[in-house]
C-alpha cells in the first residue's frame, strides 16, 4: 500500500481506550496487541486494559470540557454501563448519589461508590440539616442541599475518570471500595516540547424549567360552597354574597366564566369594596421562576520538558439559579508538578483548592418554608404580584403578607428573607516520591490530604410560619482526612513470562467535628447574630474520628501478553470494630485471555477477542462509635441524652463477594467493538439497625444479619460507520440490567412478613422481605375485588380503606441505557446523547396534595356534573358476598381528597420510565492557518445544551426523583421536589 494512502485511523475500542494504527497494519499479528491504552486502577497503579480481568471504563476530559456542568458527576449520566447518578432535585449544587451495579446494602447511604482523586480516596461525607423532607406541621426546619466535598471538584481540571465497577476492580482500596470506585485523574501538563501552553475556556449558559405539572386554570379557589340561591360562589371573607370561602387551599370553587365576586384587594390587604372579575392568573406559579444564568471561566498554564512538567489552573464559576436570589459561586485553583530529580528519583505534587460560597441556597421538601410548599398551595385565582411587597405597611420585617393562610409563607419572603448561606473551603492534594533502585525494583511513598472547613448560616425572619419570633443558626463543620501509603514494586521478565508484584501499607485517619449554635427567637428584629438570641442553644460537638491501618499486595503475571493473572490480598485493622474482629482479610483473583492472539484469529474482518473473569471478597467495616454506649449532648447546656440505640460490642465486618465474567471483541478493521459482562454480588452479615422492645430502655439495636444478592448484565458498543478525511461518525451505546434479591433477613423477623428499612412521609415504607428486592415500596393501595374493580364503601361512596400495606413497586428501574453520537464534518463537530430507563416507580407527595386540592388537569373530570358530585367507578360489596356497581354520588372535593389522600400510595405512585436528550453540542474549530496570525494554536466556538427534551409519563417535574432526608438521598419518593433545568449555553475554547 502506498504511503500517500496511509491514514491514521483512530478507533474506539470497548469504550475504554483509543487506538492509533495505520491502515497497512490491518493484517499484522500485532494489530490488536498494540491496543495498549493505560488505565488507572486501584492505588493509582497504571495498567494496560487488556491485562485486566474486570471492567475498567475510561471517560476522557472532553466530556467535562464540552458540556459544562455545575457538578462533574452529571457529565457521566448515561455514558457508563452500570453507573447511576441521582440527585434530589434540590437546587444548583446537585449533590449526587453515585452507585454502581445496583443496591447492595440495607442502608441507603451504604451503597455509594468510592471517589478517588489522583490515587487518594475522598471521604465523601455529607452533613445534612437534621430534618426530613416531609416536615409539614412539625414546626421545624427543612433539608437544604448544601453540597459536599465532591461538589468542589472542578470539571475543567479532570483529565480522565476510570470507573472500576466491581469489588474485584477496587479490592486494593478496601471496604470503602466494596461498591466500586471512580478514579479521577487530574490534568498534569505532561509533554515533551518544552513550550509554555496557555488554555482559556469560557462558557455562558441559561437555565429554564424543563417540565411543569399539568396545572388547571379553569376553576378557582373554593370548596363547592353555594349561596342562598343554590349557586356556587366565592367570597374572600363574609360578604353580601355569603360566608367566607377564601380560607381554603383547594381549587373546587366556581368556574372562571366572567362572573364577579368579592375577592382579595392587595391595596386594602383584605376584601375588595366592590365585586371583582373572577379570573385565573395562569402565570402565578411559573412567573415566580426566572432564567438562570451560569458563567464559567478557566485559564490554565502548562509546560513540560524531559525532566519536569507542571500545570496551574484557575477557574471561577458564578451561578444565578432559576429561583430568585439563589445560586452560588465557586473558585478553584489547581497545581500539579512532576519532576525527575535523578534517573532514579521522581517526585510528584498535586494541589487543589476550592472555595464555594452562597448567600442563599433553596430549601427543599414539604414544609411551610420551602418554595415547593407555596407552589402546591397557590390557587389559580391568586395573582403572584399580591405577594411582592412581602411586608405589610409599617410592619417591615415584622409581619408578612400571606392573605390566604398563616401556614403558607410568602414566596418572596422565602426567597429574600429565609436565607441558607454557606462558605465551604476545601483542599485536596498529595505528595509522592518514587525511587527506582534498578529496572526491577521501585518504591513509592505518598501522602494525601483532604481538608474541609465549612460555615453555614440559616436565617428565618419574624412572622414565618414556623418561627414567629425569628431564628438564626450557625454551623461549623471540619472534616479532615489523611491518607499515607507506601508501595513497593517488583518487575521481572522471564522470557515469555512477566511478573509484577506490588506490596504496600497505608494509614487512613479521618476526623469530623461539627459545632452547632441556634438562636431560638430574636430579641431585635432583623439582627441575625447569636448575641441577639432569646434562647441560645449550643450543642457540644461529639467526636466522630476513625482510623484504618492496612497492608496489601498484588501479583500480576502474564504469558507472552496472551494470558494474564492477578492475585490480590488486603488486611485491614479498623477502629470501628471490636478488638477480636478488628482485623479482617480479603482476597481477589482475576484473569484475562486474548483469544484472538492465542489462536491467531486476527484478520481483516475479526480483530480482537478477549475473555475475562474475576472473583473478589471484600470486608466492610461499620460506622464509628457503634460498639459502646455514648451519650448525646442535649439542647440544655450541661445535660446529655441517653442513647436510643443499643450498641453491639461484638460487631463483625460485612462480607461482600463479587464474581464477574465477560468478553470484549472488535470486528471490521476495529470499526465495531462490543463488550458484555455478567456479574453477581453477594453482601451478607450486614451491619443493620433493628427495632427492639421499648421495655429494654432502647428503641433500636445494632446487629449483623441479612444477605442481598445482585445479578446483572452490562453491555456497551462502539462503532465507526464512516471515517474519511472530511467526515467521521462515531457511535457508542450501553445497556444495563440489574436484579436485586434479598436472600435472608435478621432472625428477629423470621415470623414477620417484612423488615422496614426506612419510611418517608409516614406513609411510604421501604420494606425488605425474603425473596423481595431492596427498593421495594410499600403503602396502602385501593381495595379491589378478584376482577380488579375498586371497591367502594356503600355508606360514604368513597373508596374502601385497606387494613394492611402492600407492595406498590420498586424504586429502581428494570434496565437503563445510553446512546451517544459524534460527527465530524471538516471543521465542524456535532454530538448528542440520549439516555433513559425502563421501569421503576416513585411516590409523589406533590401529586397527592395538588390532586386533593383540585389543582391538576386530571381533577377536571366530573366538574360539569349536576350538583358538583361524582360517582366513583367501581363496585360495592353486598351482604351476600357479591358485588354490584357503585352508584352513590359524593361531592367532587370529598372524592378527590379521599381518592388521592396522602396515605393512598397507589394513586400517587407513578412509573419513572423516561428518555432524555441529555446533551447536545455543535462546535466549529478554526483552521490553524487562519488563527496562526493571532498566535493561537486552537480556537473553537460552540453552542451546547443539557436536558433539552424529555419523554416521560411521570406527572411531576422530573422522573429522576429522590427525596432529601437530612443528608440521605432517598430514591423513589418525590417530597417537595424543585424543578429541573433545561440548559442552553455558549462556549469558547482557545489555546496559545
């Protein structure tokens, strides 16, 4: 083949690595053996992907650079098989619940993947406000997504992320990696040209609400009251037309039909002097929300020589979110240095600093003080502008305007006076040194830190529903983690055999302290300080430290780069376990075989075939301070509370056993590649909390029990249908199926039907049964006969009440998939990505309340019926055991209030299947000849979008829903969810 016809063919194989080869190599034996992309595995050890007996998917920096996200984790959505990113829909910081291969633990917080940055694990701790998502009537506060350490990672500084999915892949990281790990490698500026390179990346994006519920604006406030003439009417306060009907939150009032009623007059702050036109205000919820704006600017400088490479980066992000007066700004600084001191000694340093600040982040949940609560209770006939003055005349900061209920706070008071501030400073980094004794022996020392200091402030003004005299809170959180490790490496080739052995040890120490001060009531209006407290509550911080000492080893062997074998072992000593069980050992073994080389199968049509398999056992230590009885500081100075949970001085570690097998292959000159993985994961001897008899003096106790099995299939595919000089098209897709089964429960529940893991809103139960699955949702359903007909109470005409809870569905989907397309047409790049899921359900508190109040479109059914009544479709049970059709008419308001009551989980639970156009981008890169006079080496202009389109039957804002309970993101429940954003933005990238 002539040289002028040789073309560089860049292929994507398995979604894990890129390959460069010339067309003339296509029939050579080593065509595929040159596919030696290096991926970062546990402990930061770099390995050739073909040597791995497990899946390690790699995501490059372009994903994070091209589609700007406030949170880097959102850039991974739909791109990696088995990876699920879920947020609580609670504002701009979007703290993420990152899981791999389903749910393994009875604890919702025990399923997170480990996040590792440059070889150093992050603690990934989150501190909540201490309140649940459902808090109506409790008189307390509510959850706020204030972010965690992961929010501070700058997407512009990420070079790649390697996803280690199973326990085998992350065995060397110990118990924290039992659920897999995400290995983040930051940019380093490596190269050999010796030139200084400057990059500038700037973006400006706009957010708008992606989806609204189906509000109805045909009927106004009221409860079907009739005047003396027998007509439906409305009156704000008692009037010549009749009694007051303006105090209800329901929208079962008169139809908007040109009539006039005595209504609220904002000028009089009371009933109008004359009758006013009865009309809807169709923008009285949507109009509160604004177009969000986010700007991000990053500049980096890097250079490298044969001995030294460095990179420095500064990024400033400013976010004005869609809810008025909310958002945050974040400053990131990063520095990396690699230096070859001598031929034997190399040193490396990584430093990342993040400062996140917000004067106000939105609160979430169903509580008087959340904007979600206001949106639920806002009536169709109420103008949003009536609330804008906030304060009554002459009563600034003392008495708010909320004319329809003292339980519903003014939305502008929520936005501009109920402030949730945070300033979070985080430093992460590591220093390492590697000494090569000779070509066979090397030694590496590494010391890593994570230091988080956070100050939070909570301000509640006078006259707020839950704090009539105001409220102020300060929280100071310190979370420091220190990781020190040493790793010895031996490498030796014995003809066709190659051996690499690693042995090491590490010490991990974590200290966490939170100081909490609360001013219950303010002496002086508007003075938010602890000195102004009517009652000052100071909680003495309790310790929460823990330490893990470890030794570990890895032996990797291969024969002629055809057959590979890995054996690992690790022993941990955890401070969270008793002395007799503190030490626990766990091994793993994995293998891969390159069949295409072993049997010389490579050719023009069939290029690569690899089989792989692995087995691993990992121990999981528990949380600190579960072994002995500890008292908790109370709200009264100098006093403590006796613990409600009985400790377990004989606590043992959990066991996590993972088996997986799969194959990877590519065909058609490597233009089509595919991989498939089958896995099974068993988690047993779990550390769980179960209820106990109150006569014992405790409400719960900690035990080891329970076994959960996950089985699944993961598939991914990459294809390059077209590849020419001026046009290329690349496709990648993935599909994931996971099945979860509970094999055993604690002996205490042997005679019970289920073990309740968690509850939400007092009506939704996360129950575990033998043979069931984690994520099974239970609650009251409609009573039905054998034919499936709804049974009604003949006395009331309302649905009969069940006497027990039943399974309603599961919070997790049956399968998930992602699909990406990338086109290059000369200097143009066009890309778009879809992803979605099938199955899974979620309970919606918002749907319950708005249906009960007649504010959604489906509640229009029956409104035109004579007398304002409706007959429920179903049957009644006769005395002789037979069923006949229900014929009893009931008032519309009573029917909808009962059919969609909060406890009726069935009628308020919906399928969460969806398809999303997750992101799209159109970019133009100017030719080097055109930009050379500007001293530029690269100039790219782009327009991008995120969450541009969605198909779903879920009736509320977003099917990817979860409730924020304290700090726990709870899938399967929508409790005061905030709207999700559709984003459109512009971007410029240039390099000098």
